[in-house]
C-alpha cells in the first residue's frame, strides 16, 4: 500500500543533498525520491540534474530506462505480473489479458478509482511456480485472475 508523501520541494532538496555525494549518485537519489514521494516529478528531474551536474535528458533517460521509476503516483495497490518466458509458458499472457480487461486498464496504468496500478516485470524468480505476480511487494506463485483480483479488491 502506498505511503508516499505529497510532493514537497524542500524535502526533495534535502533528499538530494543527503545522497548527491555518493559515487554513482543518480540511482540512489532517484530511488530515495521515489521512496519518499511515490514517483519522480518533472521538477525532481530538474533538481537532480542541477545537483549532479547532469542534463535533464540524462536524468530523464535513467528514469525512463528503469521500470521501477514512475512518472505518476501509483495506485493504492501495485500489481506486478511476470512477463518472462517461463511464466508465459504456463499462461501468463492469458492471465495478463484477463486482468487488463477485468481492471479496465493497460500496463503502467491505474484504475480510475486509484486502487490498482498494473505493471509488467521480467522475472520475479518464481519460475517453477508460474505464472508469478507481486502484490504490494509480496510474491504470489501460481497466480490466477480470480485470486489476484480478490487480493487487490479485498484490501483497504
């Protein structure tokens, strides 16, 4: 469940300052910002670029390359579905299609009520228990649409 704060530029500056002296600071800074605010805003990209003497394009490239970074807040629950070959071999594509239809969203989208964000991932390490999913950071093996829908709808 999301515990992110509302964007606060002063707090963002403090987070950036606390991490900018680290070797390879871009990822630690961005991870810390995402942990604090749930997503990376355009203003955060500008601030990181300025603090680390990078171009905005370089920081944007990092944010867009790594699937864990979000440009918009996630829903109350994040449902990640494995898209790797082992899970595809045991029905992940059908599961994904069913969930996208049931939830009324596509990959990287959030339901209109803000309850669920659906994200693809490429291997959760449960290859022998596929199809695999992750709900709010908790792994689910042998996932099915009914069970996953109940998990995200049944939570408060």
